[in-house]
C-alpha cells in the first residue's frame, strides 16, 4: 500500500481533515433527501452548483438546536472567543 501511495503521490487522510465516518452516512442521507430526490434538472453542472450551495448552507448557515440555536460557524466563533 505504501509503495502505491508513494508512486501515485498520494497521502493518507487524517481525522483532522476529513469527515468522521460516523457522520458521513447521516450527511449524505440528508443531501439525498433535501436536494437530490426533489431536484428536477437534467444538467449535471447545475446539480453540482446546487450541491455546492447546499454544502455551503449546511456548513455555514443552518441552525442547530444542539449548537444552542446557532449555525456551525457562529458556534465555532463563540467557542473561540
């Protein structure tokens, strides 16, 4: 495995820069439910744009009760202060 990684210039991801395996199925389930199943377009580029907008909303805007009614960004900024 290591020789394959070095010959392809690949690096193994660490838990610091990737989605936890515990949260991945939940996130992708939400994407399918909230975006994919209701999406009525036929252009993959438009879907990709909509998916990027959804991910931005999910990471920066959505309100979570578990985060004291804050968005993830607001919560992180409040914890850092």
